[in-house]
C-alpha cells in the first residue's frame, strides 16, 4: 500500500484533486491510501468547502490555519505548518498540483523531509518571471520526483530543462474533472445550442491584473464599455472586490455588471455553457472554455496554454490596446478548429498507474 499525502489549498486544486481522488478510491483502493492536507490558502466557504461538498472530496486529514499576506509570509508559514502535517502523516509520497503558493510550500516541505513529490500539471511556462505562479512551478518541477505534463509542449519544456527522466506525458487532469463532474462525455460541441449571443462570463483575479491601478482601470473600463451590447456576469474573487474598491470602480461595476459570488465548479460549467464567450485571466477557465467549445479572450500578456490559441479558441488581449467590445463582437458565433492536445480525459488513471510502478519508500536512499 502506498501512503500518499495530497496537498491542496486553492480552488483549482480542489477540482484537480477531486478527479484524482475519485480514481484512487474507485480503481486503486487496494494500492493507494491517500490523505488530504488543506493548506488553508483559500478559506471562504464559496472558495473552499463548497468545492469539497460538490465534488465529493473527503474531509482533509489536516486543515492548516490561514496565513494570508505577502508571498513570503504566506508561503513560509504554510511551509512550517505543512512540515508538521507531513511528519504526522509520514506518507511515502506527496502530491501537489499546479503553481500556487500551496504547491511550492507543499513540495518544499516534503522534499526537506525526504518525502518524494509528484507534481501534477508540470512543465507549464509563461516565460514571465514576475508572476508568482511562474516561480512556483519552475521550482516545484525542479524538486519533484515525478512531473506529470498535461501537454506535449509541457513535456518538451521539462525535457529541455533536463527533467525528462522524471517527466510523464499524461494529459490534462482538468479534462477528467470536466467530464467526470458534468457528466458531459461529449465535449467541444455542447455549448452554443442553449447559449445566448449576448451573454459573457468574466473572471479576473490575477495579481498582474489587480495590483496595478492603471492595468485594472483599463480592464474595468473595457468591460463596462461592453454594456449594453453584452450582458456580463462576473463571479467576483475577493482580491478583485478590494482592487476595484481601491481604484473607485466597484460601484460602477456593481451597477453595470451582474456581479455574483464566486461560483462552484458545476455552476461555472453551467454558466459557461450558456455564454457566447468568456473573458478571463484564469488558466483553468481557458481550458474549460476550450473543452466546452466556448470562445475565450484571455486578459493577459501570455498564456501557459498556447495550444488553445493555436487552435483558434483563445486569444490574448490587453484592454489598453484592444477594444474588448469589438473583439467580442467579432467572436460571437465563431468556432476554432477541431483537435484536443490535452489527452482523453483519463489522466487520473495514468497518474495512478505511474505512481504504483515505483517503490517510494526507499526513493532517497
Ligand atoms: C491563488 C493563486 C493563483 C490561482 C488562484 C486560484 C498563488 C500565488 N496564486 O490566487 O495562481 O489562480 O489562487 O483562485 O498562490 N482571499 C479571501 N478568501 C479566500 C481566498 C482568498 O478573502 O477564500 C483573499 C486573500 O486573503 C488575499 C486575496 O484574496 O487577500 C488573494 O488570495 P491568495 O490566496 O493570496 O491568492 P489568489 O489571488 O486566490
């Protein structure tokens, strides 16, 4: 039996962990004993426990206190607390997902206790080292024993960094989650039937968009100018609420946009399916839109998912340079090309099989 500690803390990690946990519990229960550690990074009900309930995630074995604040403060405190949790659980292997501060703290705490790490969603690069996520993922890939790449590009990236030996191309676990939790086996063709050509789903939360007043002003201005041509629904992340308030645009946003609380995973999929378009800076939503055949505008300078752009389902836009409303109008009703470079939605089972191949107990000997 392999004892695993899966370390999660932020919203997208709950979704990915749910797909993997489901696989472990249904098809690998005689081989894998998995416990969850919740780092406390996301703690609001609608950012955390809602996902556990909706996706059937087991209660975490350990839930750490929350340390919101500067990156060093929050990552450092998580490191201290995760170390205690891992000492208590004494797993053979730790699993981390993606690129958040929880990912880095979890991976670092584990390797310092000589616990090998498996990194799910490894090898992604934006090339932008100002992003906290870019640093988190580069360091985590470097110290992980197994790097699970979601795409050929990510796998090649790992190989180019001399990490080929630890890397496996398994596809995107988010695709598993979309299939599993929506019951939608037929993806990429489901959207437009019941969607409204005016409805747009918007999410903005990334630090590079919220922390600069001028950048946030351009984004907010671009979105507000889309009304009344479009109806914008904005599930609002706590970081964006305070950022809009800071630049004095929260009231205007409340008046013109349909601002709602953060959505659950299934609510997000439902909202996406009714939308003509999504405007986002989220990595997860770019791919959920892609899987559901919904056009996406990514409000960033780069993306870790260039395949979605090459296939014509996604484009980058800087609202200071591009008129969002005109771009949106040009996209309504349009389609990208066929093809899915992110696997078949059986990533969880590939990961589980790969994990079971090794004897983790003596890994660092
Ligand atoms: C984090 C990840 C980001 C990921 C996102 C998913 C890092 C560096 N960033 O960003 O990569 O895309 O999660 O959603 O790890 N807050 C609340 N309630 C909550 C959660 C957060 O009020 O439940 C507040 C925090 O106190 C903080 C702000 O929102 O002031 C930002 O939260 P934080 O966890 O630091 O980063 P995210 O922006 O959520």
